[in-house]
C-alpha cells in the first residue's frame, strides 16, 4: 500500500523510500537476492535527485543483502 501511495503522490523522494522499504522487507523475510534490485535502484534514484539523507541510510543496506547471500567479500 505504501508503494502505491508513494507512486500516486508523484513525490520522487517518497517513491525512493517506498522502493527501499520493499527491498528491506524482502531482506528481513529472508529473500536477500530479491532484496538487492529494489535496494540498489532506490539508492541510485536517491543519488540522482540529490537526496543527501537517503544514501547515507541506504548505502549499507545492499551490503547487508549481499552478505546474506553468503558473499562476504563483495559485501565488504
């Protein structure tokens, strides 16, 4: 529901956070591989719009997902 509301709002910052939340939920539910794409896309979109707060929080999260896939070297 959050994703739909964010998309409908047209607010890019809200849309990126909804995308990040989708990836984070996937990660928390044990679906690390599925989490990677939305987490990385959210981060790229946040950087593209000049969001200085989102990437600070969002940069570490894809690394958690990569680590959860068992690839500790890439996660680091």
